[in-house]
């Protein structure tokens, strides 16, 4: 099977690079949904219903194991109270089933989760300037805000924006969004609850430390900011995050040797990205770095193996073969390369244990077919290569476990929609 998958990948790679060389360019544009129209103020209905969803099939060729899942179904309900105030709410069901009495996304025996993805009030001041308050998604990276399945290539979301930037990342807070009048520049600043370092896990960055609006610590806070600049066919963005990761009171934090307060035991994130679209051709690139200078204290307090630094980056090119056909349909071939290391730097004594499997290179190539802008059929091949496994981290492996393979291949097929 491996020669078949490799040859399929090479076909997709040639398919994409050949078209990019022609430089007849433009990209898959963001699809306007009922939620978008409410946000833009173009929908005059009092109450708006919207949503999106996707399902996938994946074949793991090393394990010779396939799986299918209804990955997510999301229902949006919004309401326009008047010209100045609107309500945005969105509920998400992941992986179809949640065990009775268990809605914790990390512990459900069925792997399912039902949660609020957003729930905030929006207060309009004038064109392009507004304030939101509640459970919201900060503008960090490309995918966090624009994560509809019809808006990105590949069945899976980019891994860098799952593991380094944990999309979809939402917290409770307040944010202001502004637009400059004479320059094509938008910006935002926000304050929200911080992270919970007690829940950080080796191999998933700080993803499990998010509050997600559920009984989150608020003794510690976080600040976010982003700037977007649009010029010609390019969009540039830089964004950042700084926040405390210990929400315990003074006595509890002292007993664990941790620094509390609004920005105690801080985590820093910096991100930059660029997107380009013209005449059917699209390209994007993103880089992100996370610094956690006090990781050693957290490792001591909670017996963790958390890194003090991690990075990720990816670049993608694609081409819409139906762009010049004057049709609503799109057929986009693409190739994307990703690199990341979830333990690129380790804290000093007690020094963490390096895990080579968390340093990965991914190459993804495939296509997206959209018969209409709101429906997509996708397929791709993902080639994965990691560093070596560290024997010091192998504890009680299951007797039927296969030897670790640094290289693997995956076939993904999926469908998605938005409205």
C-alpha cells in the first residue's frame, strides 16, 4: 500500500506546484453565512440561525486501522436587539455521542463533547468598530476565527493550529475591535481569564489548560492583541497572547511553589501569518512560538513533563481549477507542509525529558471540491515523520503495541457544510 500512497501524494504535489508555477491565481474566499451577515449588519432579521459541520474517514496505514466520525455539528443562534446590540451563541457537538452525565471533552468514554463555542454580546459603535463581551474566540492565527470546513483545505485542520495554537480557543472576556479610516488596517485588544497549568499535559501543549467558559479560574488573567493589514491581494497579521497560568489563591500557590496573581507563572505566545489570493491561486504561511519560562516550577508542583518552549510553522499553496469557468463550483488542489516541536526547549533542573515523537514534519496534499460555496467534499494524503521515541517515556506499554514507527501515512476523506 505504501507505494500507492506515495505515488498518490506525488501526483497531488505535482498537481499543485505545477499550477502555482503558472501563477494564474486566487483563493478560496471565506463563505458568507447567516452568522457573518449578522456580524456585518447586513441581515435585517431579528433572529438568525446558522451552523456548520463535518464528517471524515481516516486510514492509518502503519496500524492498518480505519476510523470514521461525525467530527462536529455546530448550531448558531443569534439575535439583533437593535442596530447597536446583537447576541451571538454557538453550541457544538463533537464526535456525535457524549456519555450520560459526562460533558467533559477530555474524559468522555465515547470521546464526544458538547460545549458552547461562543456566547457573547456585540456592541456596535460605528462602521468597523465594536466591543464584544462574553465567551468569544480571540483573533490568533488564521484558523481560530475562520474554522468552517469550507474555509480551509484538507480534511484535518492544520496540526500547528491544533497543537500549538489550540483552535478553536475561546475564553470569557471583553475585546475591542477597531478599524483605521485611512489605512486598510484592523486591530483588536482583549482581556480574558487565564490558563490552568494544573491541566497542562505532555504532548498537547497548553491545550488542556484552557477554561472554555466552564468554571475557569479568574484570579489570573490574559491579554491578547492582533493587527491585520490588507494590501492588494495580501493579508498580513501579527497576534500575541500573555497570560497567567496559576489561578489559585496565595496560600495554595505558595504551598506548591508557584507564582499566582493576574500574570503569575506567565505563558507567552507570538504569531505571524500572511495570506495571498489572486486569479484562482492561493498561498498562506504561518509561524508561532510559545514560551513558558516557569515550566520547571509547574513540573515540580504537578509532576509534569512540560516544555519551556515550542514552535510551529506551515506553508500552503493551492489552485482553483474552476476559477476561470465562471461557475460557482470550485475544485481546489493544494499542498501544505508543516513543522512543529512541542518540546523545542526544556526547563533547567529539574530538567524535562525530551520526547522526539513531538518533533514532527507533516506533508499534506489533496483537493477540495465545492459544488456550491457552502458544501465541500475533501480528500488528502498526509505523510508524517517524527523524531525517535525516548525509551525513558515508555511505561507499561500494552502487550499488543507495535514497535514505534517514525514515518506513517494517512488517507483522509471528508465532507463539510456551512449555512
